[in-house]
C-alpha cells in the first residue's frame, strides 16, 4: 500500500528507466516488475509510446523528435512528487492523441518509465536529479527483433507483414542502431530476453529482489 507524507512529496521514490529495441520485451519486463514491486510500496508505470506527437507516423516514429519529451519529463517528475497527473492517450490507428487520462495524487515507492525513448539526452537531463536506475532489455539482433515486431504489429496494430518489414528496414532498425543500441553500454543493468520465458522471469525477479531486498518470500523467489 502506498504511503504519503503531509506535503504529498514522494521523497523516497526510486525512478527506473527501461529501454531496449522495438519489440525487445520491455513491456513484459516492466509488467513483471510492476507485479512484483507493487505490493511493496507501490509501483506506477509510464510508456513513452503514450507521448508521441500527433502525426508522428507521417515523419518518423523512431526518432526522439517524434515524442513530446518535455511532457514526458513533466509527468514523471509529478509522479515522483506524488502529484496529480494528466496523461495523453495516443492511438496507433489514427496516429494522434485521442484523449487525456487523469490520475489522482498518489505516492509510489517505484516509478518506471519504459520505451525506446526513456533515455534520450533530454529525458536523462530532465530527470537526472532523481539518479534513475537504468535498464536495457536486450531482445536479440535484427532477425529476432523483426520477428517479434511483425507478430506484434500484425496482431495489435492492424499492420501487414509487408508494411512492417518496410518500416523496420527503413526506419526502425536504423534508428535502433543510432539512438538505442549505444545505450547498452550506459545502463546499470542489462536484462537479456533471448532465451525462454522462465529465464526472463527469473532474471526480473532477481532484479526486483535487489530493488526491494526486504521482500524475499513475497516476491515469489525460490527458497
């Protein structure tokens, strides 16, 4: 259960930034982290996918300028301070913002920002005073990321395999090499998502234990 000070300032919150290639498994890692950490002080998650500017697909989804970085910083900072939030709701079908999600003031022990743009230069600078924990999800090389991207976009975003392949070769992969892959060397933690689901789950559980060492048994670790 979340705790709150009289000033509603979330002074003890830990900020976690999770990056990795498109379809590398960032969401799976973050969902498991949130499940494990939420009972131990609260855990809130934000995705940079929510912060695309309207019409980004007409330019390029895969470069930092397609996102509203000042708004990302503002929302995360407000979450770190336990303040009320207004989150944009983005539609990948219409390539536009379609609404606003309002959340009440609430303090969480853990605040997670995930996405390919969770560690841009602007975001890192804007959140530097929180000394974030940085995580890179390694989903493998070209063929594996393309396979996962195709499966996801066809099933969830109404794309065709041909359109996914074209976008991957012309925009996604070049942008990954330029903006995301170099972050591997800068992150304090690398989580490999190149084996089976059980291996990934165990790795995430170990990481959660390091973040919340007092919760060995509740985290579901073998003992």
